[in-house]
């Protein structure tokens, strides 16, 4: 340890040890009322400078101890290191993707560390979380980012360079989740207690989910595809319109995410397989979503209609080798990044750019339509649907199936329906077991002989369709 220099009546002991290759002074502090010592380097080689640093640190520690702040706290930086260590382990085990690891570290380095780095993890309070949100909103307007002409960030594992935003940003959900995970890593190591963790929640924001097509709206779109292709001015435009229509049908059948999931899809990722079903063997389509996507690799299962959509694209695309993109640009063979403009042009031909609420349709509407269709017509379990779509049950319940109540009105109102006489007779004829069950529950209900001749109507009595209320019969 070498020579020891005591100052402040022995409350501070300074000594030299090898630190970062230089003989710097380390300080050991004895804080009144605190058991044990607190030790930290001053980072100074000159004794007088080390004394100044040590005195400043001593008074800071004393003030923190009086305010009830743990002076042996781990810093936010150390908690970040712990989180990244856990994240690396999750990537190695396949629970997280390398893309998530890269993107999250980029967010930490850009925003979270510069703001919280020197703070103790158990000293970060609610007011500091709220202050961070405000600071982050204006990062590119009046904060550190305002001094930069361009900004760099990670997306999909790639470094993106873009112009500075011209307005405050509001999309911070990913950062909020990372911040919560950092506190969770500190809690796991007992560096912070549950009651010391502030409420880290995203501010409520306007719901901007894309609307789903109703069955009648999708029929209009599907019926318009043929004429839209035939009206193309020249073979190039016709090819592009064919690709658009093939894309829309494929996305409608699979529910894949527009963007990375459709861009990275190759012919070798799709296969038609036979599976045993309730009524014998049937054919289904397997779509293998690649690892470098939002939620990592997965197998998306869909019907044979998906394979038909793929074969339609194969019939005119010049790029059909196993490693070629399915949705390839006609001239370059590179993946088509977006179908937004093409889809909008098609929807304009049927006056369906927006739904009845003025919400604009977009490629993501096809994913929403798929989810709604599977919930309603497929009666698919929500957990199974979430796995097939690469999302969570919570997201399914929050963002998908928004038209489900409207389209499942039969189930919501079946016991209050009014059956006219014609419908009742049809039930007696076609499903006597159901009719008999209803009659058993309603002994005073109607008794009808479907084979009896129809009575002549009384011309003096206004004709009115007799109706039977199912709820009365079900009693």
C-alpha cells in the first residue's frame, strides 16, 4: 500500500496503488454512522489534487448517507454491464437474437448511459425518470443531438444514417423496456430492492394501429385485382401490378409482418407439405421466417392458398432460384422494400383508401386482417395464433381482432334473435333435433307440422310475419 496520508482527523486515508498503469492516489472514507469503509480512486497522481478530490467526495458521501441514499450503491453503468451480460447469455441460448443485442446496446450507448451513467442505480427516483422522458423527447431538437447534422442508429442490426428529426420524438417504447430490464438485472443481483425501483412506464399515446379489411371490403379488393392488372399500360407496369397482387394475397394468407419478414423471404424458405387432418390428408404451406427479423426465426403455418399465391408469383417472376427473394424487383432481383404506394393505387380504384372511420389502409392492414380472420373464422386459440404470428398474446388482444365483435354477432345475440315462421319451418325440416331440443325447453312453444297444408289467409286480417323469440323458448 505504501505511505498513508490521513486528513480530516483521520476520516480520509489516502494511499497509492497501481491503477491504470500509473501511481494514483486512492481514498478510503469513514462516514459517521456508516459501518465499514468506502473506497474509491481519486484518479490523481499529485497528492494535493488527490486531497481536493477526496474532500469533495467525502462531503458528497456524507450528504448522501444523511438523505438515506446507500453510499455503497452500484452505479447505473454497472447495472448496464449486468444487463448486457444477461442479454449475451440469452443470445447464446437462442432466447434472444443477435439483432436485439446490437440494437439495444446502441440505444443504451446513445441515450441511457449519457443520462444515467454516474447515478447510483438505487438512487434513481421517479422524478428523474420523468425528466429523462422530457430530455429524450427533445434530444434531437434542443438536446445533445441538435448539434449534429445527421444521426446514426441501429435498425435490424444495420447502422442507419439519417437526417435529424424536425420535431420531438414520441416513440420511446423500446428504450423504456430496456430501462426496465436494466433495473431487473440490478434487482436480480440484489443491488436494488423492489420498492426502490421507480414506475417505468411509457406515456399513453394515440392508438395508430392499421385497420383490418372487413370480409366485404376484402372481396372488393380481391375482385379489383384482375381488372387492375389488365388495365396496366405496358408489360413493366403489368409485372409490378402482378407482384403487388401476389404480395397482398400472400400476406393476407400468412399474416407476416411487412418489412423485414417479407424482404428476407426466399423461395427456399417456403414449402408445401402434407399433414394429417380430421378428414384425411391435406396440404399446408410452411413459411420459415429468418432469424434476423423482429422476433427471430419461426415457422409460420398457413393453408394451401398461400402456396397458390406463391405459384402465381413464380409464373411471372424472373427470379425463382432457391436463394432468390420471393418479392424481387423485376430489374435488379433485390427485395422490394415496400408496397405502400402500389397498394394505395390499387385501393383508389375501388374507393377504399380508408375505412368508414377514416383510418388509412396499409400493408400492415393485411396482417391485422389475417389475425381477425383466424380469430373469427378459424376459431384459432389466441396463444397458438400469437406463436404463428411471432408476437405475444397481449399484443394480439391489444392490437388485433378489432372487428371481431361485429363479425361474430351471431354468438353475441343468438338467444335474442327473432325467427320468422319460414325460418322456423326450415329448422324443423333440416334440423329436427335442434328444433326438438328448443321445444323441450319451451313446452308452451309452437308446434308445427311441416307437411300440413298451409291455411288460407284471412283477407280481413293484416298479414304479419310470425316471429319466435329464442330467449323465450330457452327460458
